[in-house]
C-alpha cells in the first residue's frame, strides 16, 4: 500500500465504529468498539490503539495472544454490529457465518469492511476496567465499503428493537467498569524487550 493511501486510512480512525477480531487456537471472535485511535503519523510504521474492557471475551484473547485486527466498518454493516456487539463470544461462535480468512498474525480478517489493520500488540497500559493496546499493523487492506459507519450514523439508523438490549448492556458494562476503574496496576508488556517476535 502506498504512503498516501496508508495515511488516509490512519486518518479515518478518529471516530468510526470498528469491529475488532482476535483468535486463540480454534476460538475466533469479534466485537464492536466505537472508536480506534491512529497511533502513528508514519505510513511505514502504521500503529493503531484500542481500549478493550476486561470483561469482554476479546480482551482475554488479545491479552493472551498479543494480536488483534481492527476493521473500520462501512454504512451497510449494521447487521454485523448486531452480530458482534450484543452477545459475547463466550456464549456463541459469532464469526460462524461471517466471511473471513486468517491473517499472517492469525486473526480473522473480515471480507466485508471499509479497511482492516491486523496488529501485533507492542505495548499496553492498564486502565483498571480496560486495557489500552498499542498495536503495530502488519497486514493492512481495503474492503469493498466506501462510506464510513460513524457512531452518529449508527445512532440515527439503529433499529428500534436494538434500543432496549443496547441500554441494558451499556448499563451493565458501566457498572462493572465503575467498580474496576480505580484499580490500576502497572503493566509491562511482555513483547517490549523483543519486538518482532
Ligand atoms: C455500538 C457499540 C459500541 C461498543 N463500544 C464498545 C467499547 O467502546 N468498548 C467495549 O469494551 N465494548 C463496546 N461495545 C460492546 C461490545 O462489543 C460487546 O460487549 C461484545 O459483546 C463483546 O464481545 P466479546 O465478549 O465476545 O468480546 C460496543 C457495542 C456496540 C453495539
């Protein structure tokens, strides 16, 4: 991918809704997060950072494997938000009917997206309720999507029947996060001493 195109992709990470995938052995998983952070201005060192709450199954997979893939979603992917963002991978295989392939780092790469960054975790910070993962992208690519799914677009177009489960999940997540937010531990990411492992 050329530097200009890479930089444009990184710029898009300021607000969009993203799907984050991970894999540990035969467990493939995906979740929805409404934001990822461009963590590099250098096109040949593409870095992306995400906050993942510890109570999500995805957190365990990313923490244990040191890999995740961020997919910027497009506007026709509301059904994917429903599939990945409302139930945990502890309860079902959410990617069973979502077309994907495994990337070089072993993460599921979704065929349908705006763009994806498959990342290796190069540092991490504990926030108490979540972990902030700094990832360096290896495989980066474009999907067929052309219009970003922003949180504002999602809010304006969300089906009415999603509202109750969304608010219930949010309230439960906030309660758990509130309990754990103050308990911040020092974290030395294991990959720091040997990047490129
Ligand atoms: C629009 C939307 C935005 C979300 N944003 C976040 C977020 O920023 N952080 C987070 O930890 N979970 C977020 N979630 C919730 C997770 O996607 C959800 O808890 C998911 O079921 C976790 O799956 P897992 O347990 O398989 O990892 C969001 C869900 C939706 C629908």
